[in-house]
C-alpha cells in the first residue's frame, strides 16, 4: 500500500454492529491509477481471494474487492 501512496492505514472493529471499518490517508495525485495498480498486484489478488468470502458490502451489486463494482468503493460511489 505504500507504493499506492497510502499511509496511516488502520482497521477498526465495532463488535456491537459486527462491523469492520478501514480508513487511511491517500497522499498521491492519481487515486484511480494507484488503486488499479493495487488491484492488479498478484499478492493483493491472493489476499482478496482469502478474505472476500468473509466480508459483506453496503454497495448494491458488489461481489468482492475487485471487478466493476468493488465493495470498498462505498464512500466513493455515494459521494459522487
């Protein structure tokens, strides 16, 4: 994630909602390009295969971390 200009990455668990929330600071200048590079990384793809089945999304139509509608774009999709 450092190569993608992401710093201060953290994940928080809210047990009463059974919810994980991740946040980070992006310090680059081309977010879409950096996120595409992350998505194309083989190690990232292996991680997603392990973890996607353990996650649910608030984004309708999302089927995982990659693809046309990734679950992690919830905030970005709702802010446009």
